[in-house]
């Protein structure tokens, strides 16, 4: 009997895996009405499972790691889930290095490092799935040095269903493809998951060498005594550093974790990736010590006493002294800044910035990071923050049209984050409690971007400070301004204005809109 390439699980089957396959990493997202989960083992199995699921009717969704910030995969309307997690191979063939789309960041880092001495400039959260992460951009701690992951992508194996009368099929498209297939490769290099087809394998003709060592430096700022002027100094330092373009600065990823007052401390974290030619002592002397000396002159630094939270790390830097600096092998550094934290309920927003924070934005951040919504306690807000990440460097060496990621002149990327726990069953939550957290982060966001209509819309910002949002940090609140506005914020002119655009690719490769969600690319 031939292998169909997938295993179908259904409710009532008694299979212990089924309930766990209906939820996302975010406890807000669950698929209670799902009729079947297809655990796919290979590309042909994905194609066969897609055709079977479509034949049964209802919403068909595709899952990699399950970390989507919104309920694009797991929601009340979902009837079928194609789960690619069994497809996690990493290897080399005639097209180059390949990563199957069901793998995770950590699995890829381990395999590439141990097998080839290579790495990806991708994200740090260990359990994020490659399937959605890479095709949405693939941004991480080495991106200032090596660019985005999609800047290295040379091809994809993808299941397409561009004709309702013809079975889904597996094709390869890459940088040497022509015509419509070249457009599909381009769209897959940053146009996001769940739009054009199902990517099953990513190809890279070459990859960057893994660094050999790293410095992880952490400094803390107490909320006690913090003023809006001191906060301005802190974010100015991040912006000024992110504007630097020398080699040591490109090797350094700077993270400002502007946590709510309830968390007691804010943190500034720097990771410097090094090799044999650029040693630890040189990096300390020429980069980190001047950087933190400047911060110390403007903002009082204190011992690191509380866990460091946020999307790029749920780790604790433990020497209780002013400054926790660790000299690590690079593999150790990957493991240290590798946390995703426990499964919680959460909400996220994002923005790109091309210049320093203006004083009205800093004032809004300072005010809202001290607010406690009605019905919540200060302790409830201790995992709410604005994370300011350095950007630029090698990312900005590419043209805005080289990939769908158009933000190639920004110096910072922001992620607004709010996490909370509850005791309710997965996917349900306390509506009143949820709304209090959601309203807090929405109010913060609108206040920060009041001068550009409540969103980081470059079309409404003549000062040229903001540059839209990141598609891999989706935010359905943007749909309140219209889907076209939301997608323009993510992709700027690559959405529909440029001659090569995502709408045209969608119309060609998914004219029946089989692959859709609340913020998918439209066909018209």
C-alpha cells in the first residue's frame, strides 16, 4: 500500500495528539470546530492533504510552529489544519542547503551549526516555526550583520493550487526562474505565509558562517527615579547606535526592553557576535564600554535584579551587580537568548522607525507604561512592554523592491507586547480581563502615533519618522483602518502600487483564494 504522505486525525478518534494540535502558542487561539488535522510528512503529502481538505469544504489552514500573533490558523471558522511539523529535515542537495518548513529556529540552528558551521540571521525564539518565520522576512539577532533571512533565500519548494480543476502540485521556484515563477519566488521572500501556496522547503545556495564567540551584556535602569528625560536619553542612545554602520556596530544587536513600571526595571541588552579576527577584548574596549559609559552619564544604571522579559528573550541575567556581561561561545549565546516563555495570552503591535523618537512619542510611552487599567492590578501589568530593537546595517544594503520587505531605511523596529495569564480553558479566557489588556496596548499605540493618525503610517508622517509595520508581527486592529491600509503598512508600495506587487502574484497563483486569513493578500 502506497504512503499518501500524511496522517489524518479526527475528533473522537481517541488519538491523544488531536487536542494539542488545535491550539497556538498564544493561549487566545484555539480551533474548537476543527474536523481534521493532517500531519504531513512530505511535499506530495501536503498536496494530497490540501486537495482532500478542500474537497470536504470549510476553512483550510496551514500550521508550522503555531506562533502566529493573531488567530489566522486557530479560530472558530477553521475546519481543517495542515500541520507541517513532521517535516523538519535540514540538509544539502544539488540546490544548496535546505530547511523543511515544519522545523523550528532552534532545530535549524543546531543542525546548521553542528553539520556545517553555518547559521541563519533569523529569530531567537527557539520554538518559532521556519515555515512562517522565513517567508515573512526572518529577522533576528544577526540581521544587522547579515541582513534578513530572505536576503539569503535562493529558492522554495512550494505546493500551489492555481486551478480548481487541477490537483495541487509541487513546484520549485527560485532566483533563476522566469516570468510568473520568478514573481512567486519574489513573493515568497517576505510576502508572508498563508498567501500564495504552502512552502515545504527553503533553499539557500550559501549561508553565513556561524560566529565563534559572543558577548551578552545587560544593564538595568530602575523605574524608581526614572523621568521622561532619562527615558528620552535611553531611546536616543539606541537610535544613535542603530544609525552606526561600522563593522563592530553591525555585529551588535541592541535591545531596549521598556517594561511597565510594575516590572520595576527596564533593561538594555547587547549581543555582539564575534569571530577569531574580532576578539572579545576589542569589542569590549571599542564598542561596549563606550556605549554603556555614555548611557551611564545620562541615565542611572543599577544592578540587574529581575528577569528580562519579551519576545527576544525570557532569560535572567543573574550576577546581582551593575552590568551582567558574559563572554560566551556563540552556541551558548544562542541558548541564552533563546526563550519564548510559557504559553500565555498575548497581544502585539509593531512599527519601523527611520529616525529618533520625537519627544511626544517618548512622553506617551512614559505615561502609558505607568497606567494600570481598571479591574487589573499592577502585578498584572508586569509583563507588558515596548521592545526597541536595533535595525539597519546589512538590512539596509538591499533595495526596497528586492524582496517584499520594503523597509530598507529604518534604524529601529519596535514591538509592543502585552502578556497575561489566566486559569480558563485554552482559547476561552475571561472577556472582561482580556479587554482590559487589549485596551491598554491599543491606547498606548494610538497615543504614540497620534501625529500620524494613530498608526505608524508614513503617508501621514511628513517628518519621515515612521515606516509602517512588520507582517510577521500581525495586528488585526490595523484592519479598522481598512485592509488595504493595513497591508500597505506592512509592504508599502510592494503591496499593490509597484509594477511587481503582491496582489498581482496572489491573483496569478491563488485566484480562488484558498489560502486566506484576516490579513491575507487579496486577489483584487
